């Protein structure tokens, strides 16, 4: 199959598969709160039916990559079903690597039951006490070695269940004061960028998903790092991975046209194009990808196909297993809150 639309990891509208309308066949899907019935009794089985229906429609010869942002704490799409859960910083501070691994495993077990094969977690940014930047206690520590230990333990637990994790937001948003959803944050000191990147180095490998931030650095200027090859495939720290940019609809890259966003992302070395929020956005991204020469998208397309071929196969949704899992989660919340 040679279809550049398969590079898109896209959001969508709808809670039931029959209501989902996409003008192309993506390679991946990401679900948000808008796609989840908040009813804690009916919601989980309805979510699984949605994922199964979309796999049947769009999966074809290869399974779709189906993701959720499930970090715990302030970024928890499952919150309506499971209630508040501790953020990574709290888990790390109170329980170290053992509890970080336990929480990664818990989230992975729940996500597998719901049909997900990817979790866009954990955060590998450094904690800096700037809540306005959108990271806050999602980051484990201000120390790169501690962040790597916490995120690595979370990943070990998560991926032991068959759900793939994703390092974010490379090369690190520590020290920024602007949320990249709203605009383009900037770090003016190369020393700060290098310090942030240290947390990613022990965790990355060629088969690991790495989400790249919309962040202007001295090396990437005037571009965000997400659209700059010297900050992605040719980064100075030698970090390898299956790169994808943070959501291409975010304010951090809004100053570039869709044609430029998509072209620059692929020239930078991304294997996926993440576009999440609006029908206008994902259609514009798909149209821009279709206008590119095949030489630019054929290699990343083949790379995404290899990844999809190796995704964990779905396990049955068992309501009793879900209730058992939810009770285990309640016990973990009680222990770590």
C-alpha cells in the first residue's frame, strides 16, 4: 500500500464507530475525552466497541496504532471512569522506581483491555515549577538522572503489558514559560537544551516512539525543534527513535502553512504526522501529505508499517477483568495519594 495518508496519526469526532467520518484511511488514531462516554459503567465497553469498529474499518492488512494520553494525574483520559490518580512526580517522590513501574503496568493492563496498543506517556521533561508551561507535576524531577529513572521504570511496567510507550516532549520543555498549545516556547541557552536532553538519552532506542516538542532552540531557530532535522533525526545527542511531532494543530507551529508543516516534518525525519483536534486540521494535513513527492514519504511510510506489524494484538474485553483492574487501581490510588 502506497498512501501517504497512512502517515497520519489522527484524532476524530464520535463515540461510536458508525458515527466516525474521516476522508482518508489513517495509519493511527488517538482518542480524547470527546471520544469516551463518561459513564463509568457503560463507557469502557463502549470504548472497546469503538476501537474494534475502527480497527475493522481502517486497519486493513495491518492493525492501526491506537493511542491515548494516559499519564495519570492531570492528564488522564480515563479519569471519568477511575477518578483522580497521582501524577508522575508524586509517584516518584513517594515510591521511587518500584511505584513508577507499578503504575506503568496498571495503566498498560487497563489500556490493553480497552483495545489500545500505544500510550503517549511518560513525560521526560524536567520539572521546573512553571505550571503555566503545561508540564508541572507531570514531570518527575528537576534532575535528568531521576527523570530517566522514573520514566524508564514507568515504561518498563507499561511495555511489559504489550502497550507501547512514547517519550515526550523531546528535547525537553524544562525551563519554558509558555504552553506550546498556545504559542511557540523558546529556550535561548544551549546549556539548558543540553541539560533537558540528558533525561532522554538512557531511554531512547531506534524502535522507541519519541514525540518532539514545538520548541524553538538556538539550533533550530527560526523553526521549532519539531520541524528541524538537526533537532530530530540529526540531533546532536545521537538519540534515535520513531519520531513524531507533537500535534501539528498546536499553536507552537501555527505560523507555518500546512504544506510547510508537513514537508518540514518529514524532512526532519519524523515517521508519523500527529494531527489531533479538528476536521479542518486533519483534512489539511492529509491534503498536504498527498501533494508531496513520493520520495519524501515512502521511507517513513515503510517504517510505520513495520511498527504496526509488530503492535500487540488485541485481547478480549472482559467486564469482570475490567472490574478487577479498577479495584487494583483504587488500591494503588489509596497507597500513593
